[in-house]
């Protein structure tokens, strides 16, 4: 008997993929932590040498923006800026407060337009959960965004009333200034590779889980059908035993045949005499009826 069933093989494959996914996550996190350390070192260097500080892009690229969905989806016209927005270039700390102009069903926060690393994210309303849409979670509370347009979905409420104020603070470290550094470029390429591998493996894992679930349902359906067949077979066997018992009783009992003393002489043609009318036929005996019933039951059991 073979022990490697399809289900066991699938489970083994899933376990291998989960282990690979775990290793990929650990590698991604280590690379991302290294990126963050390089960025902090650069910030420290610029603080100590102001004359060598880089020329940053437009301030609008690092300014947070709140998108609100009033029932027609997200669009550029349905956005809110924070009038009290502040950004400390030395430590990367960002603080901002938004006020909704109208009732919204969904909110999205864009911390900037550049690839970046976000840490120490704090929101003013504990009911609201911030879910990174296109970011890679790091060990701790860091989020690494490898592509342009990083954003968070704000969840936890069905409706966000007009006039609601939302305060947010976080540390923002753009990755774009390090793009010309060969070491950073290599690290970033490795992180992006691990991220793509992680996504592909997760999709493959989801497909395997779906296949396993479908096969499990099929096995359960087959087991149910088999149980029903066993039950039907048991019922037929019990019925057959009852019929055999009745047949044994009748076969051991004395047989009585009621023969009429005289037959009326009716002139019929020779062909008609071979088959008497239905009224003159004798009804079947109980033994004959039982034999017919046994034959019918046995016919049902025959393949």
C-alpha cells in the first residue's frame, strides 16, 4: 500500500513553500533594515555637513495627501491637504492633521510620491486601522515602499463623517536620493527580487490550498456515496435474509393443494382449451408469491 497519497504530497509541498516564504521574508526584512540604516546614516551626515546636503525634489513629493471616497471612488479632485503639515528633514518626522469636507465611505493616505520607508506610524483615532496597500512590512513597525505612490488604506469605520479631524505622525525616509549609490542599488534590487518571489510563491501557495480544499470536498462526497451504498447493501442483505427465512418455513410446512372435485365441461375450441379463461385460473399460492418476491430481490442485487 502506497503511503504517498496526492493529499500528503500536496501538504508536503505546501509546507516546503511556507518554509521558503518564511526564509524570503527574513531575507527581505534584513535587506530593508540595511536600507533604513544607510538612510539614517546619510541623514546624520547631512546634518553634520549642511554644505553637502542634497537638493531634494519638490516638497509636494513628500507631502502627505488624504484621498476620500464620497461614493464615487477615489479621484484626484477628492483630496485633502493638511494645512499644519510639518516635515523635519533631520529625523524624517512628519506631522499632519486633515479635516474631511464631506462624509466619506473610504479613506486612503498617501505619505508622499516617492519610494520610501515609513516608521513610527501613529494615528489619532484608535478605531482606525492603517493597512499598507503596496508596502513590505518590516520587523517592528516599519513599512518599506519600493515603488512610487506609496499609500495606506484607512479602515475600521463604515462611514467617516464630514468635519472629522484625523491626525497622523510618522518618520518618512525617501529612498530616491540613494538611487545613485551602487551598494544601495544592489540592495534595492535584491529586495525587489525577494518581493516578487514572495508574491509568486504566495499565489502558488493559495492555488495549492484551493486544490487541496477541492480534493478534500471530492473525497468527502465519495465517502458519503460509499457510506450510502454500504447502508443500502446492508438493508438489501437483511431483506434477503428475511425472505430466505420465510422460504425455509414454507418449504418445511406441509403443502396443501385445493383441487376442485369436478370440472365443468365447457365446449371450447381446441386452441382455447390450452389456455383457460382468467376466471377459471387458480390464484398463485403463497409459496409462489414468495418465490417471485425472492427472485425480484435477487435481480436487484445482480450487477
